[in-house]
């Protein structure tokens, strides 16, 4: 079959896998950052984690998102 010789199926599978991981992983990390930011500013929390833990979650989530963006830009400039 001609498609088997034209298409590099392993590379295509890698692209699909990395796209799914990036498409689900980065928004999930960003959602944690938003959750941490929202919960750290709530006044009337009854129990649960302290505000500093939520603020730390927000900072770590934001830093992870920025790192993912920086890594993507690095990868695009290397190809």
C-alpha cells in the first residue's frame, strides 16, 4: 500500500500523543492555578487548607504553565 511508505506512522503517533498530553495537561495545571488563586482570597473558609497552601498552589500552577509555554517556544525554535 502506498500510504504505508509515504506516512511515518511512528512520528504521527508521537505528534498525536504529545498533543493530547499538552491539550489536557496544560489546561489542568492552569485550572489548579485558578483554583488556588480563588480559594486563597476567600474570607469565610470553614476548615480545609489554609490560604497560604492555596496561594502556593496558585504560584506553582502559574509557574508550571509558564514553563510549558517556554518549553514549547524552545522546541519550535529548534526545529
